[in-house]
């Protein structure tokens, strides 16, 4: 994963490649995916993604970072992906990433 920094803007992208591991989720049935986000101050948001390289066992999600950066706080950010599938939703486990100040450090 590339480093994430406060102020990161377009044309950068945040790309996630998923393999479901122990899940029985057929990734070819995913019709949409959003990255659910919790910032260091506890506020939450969600980011729409583009789907590609989609098979039953793998999927690539791409979030194009807008010109008005979502990365506005240094610290520990929490993420999980919510997949839209026939009949409802499924999700990944949560993970964290450090968003650094431009000159390093959280």
C-alpha cells in the first residue's frame, strides 16, 4: 500500500485488491462497493469505487481521490468495504491505515 498523506489529491487513486480468504462470497456477484471510512476524530464517510478485474475469487476497487482531499487529518483511519450483492450486502473486516503529515509522522 502506498503511503497516505494529509492533503493528498487528484490524480492519485487508492486501489484495493481483494481475495476473500475464508469467505464464501462470490466476488463476481458484486454490483457495487463502497469504502466505509472512520477518521481519527470519529467522523465517518463512505467513498464510491470503480470495480475491475472482477472474478469469483478476486476484485479490484479503485477510489479516485478528488481535488478536495478527503485526507484532512493525520492519524489512524479505519476502513472496511461494503459490497452490494444479490439480496443485500456483505463486508470485509475492518483495517487501519496511518495518514501522515506531509513531513512524516502521524
